C-alpha cells in the first residue's frame, strides 16, 4: 500500500484522465481525505507511518545518488536509471513516475533486469495488471528485501499511479539493491 499521505484508499473508480466523473448534478463527489493539500495532522500521520514501517529515523546517509543539484537532479537520475535498466523490454517505455508504471510491466522489467531467474518476463501481458504488480512486488520483497510500500489492489484501482508513491517505492528499491551490492554507486 502506498504510504504517501494523499493515498487513494477507498476512492471510487476513476474516469478518464484519473478524475472522478461528475455526479448527476454535475458536481464531483467529495472524496474523504482527498481535498487539496493534506492537513498537518495527516502529513504527520504519514511521516509516523513511514518511520514505523522502517523502524525509526534514518540511521545513515542515503545511497550515493548525486545530491549537488537538489531533488530535481536525484529524480532525473533515478528516472534515467530506470530507463536504462528497462530499455529493450517489450511494452515498457519509462518516461515518468506515473503512467509509465501503470501496467506493472515496468516494475517487472526493472526487477527482471536484476533477477532474470525469478520469473519469465516473456509470459507477462500488459492487460494482466494485478498479476504483473503481484509478481513485481513479491520479487522486490523476496529477492531485493524491499519493503512492501505499494499495495497491488491500490495500484489496480488507480487508472494512473500516483507519481509520489511510485518515486518513493523506486527510491526504496534502489536503496535495497545498493545494500545488496547489485547497484554500484560512485564513491564521494
């Protein structure tokens, strides 16, 4: 399950472009907990959930992603890393942290690039989203030791995945792969 405070648990099915279709009166239904910016208490709860999931505050520096350019550079580098690892995989074209991950195949391709014996990538289908997410998240947890930050049902329910949730999950996956020695980082 996505631990981002703006998570969409219990949201009704989305219409085109990821929006809830208007009701009979032409107004969009008000979704519980999904109005604008989350309140401070919601953000605090989200931070608490993440700290609880990881067993407390960070104990050391994050993996050696280049930080000199700020968050935008880290995001761009992570996206480029994902592109490079998934290049050549059928039905995968990583362009962003949202729609590119919607079928689950980008997650599968990324994990298959590290663990080719974990599953048969060629047997996966773009339309089998639930299966693809299940395979990817189970492989990430079992082989990479990645915390289950995303939930299969949440991912299937969303027409377009939440970019912040995907970005957070990919950061954690990257960190786990570095810790296992599967990703080489530049020494500072």
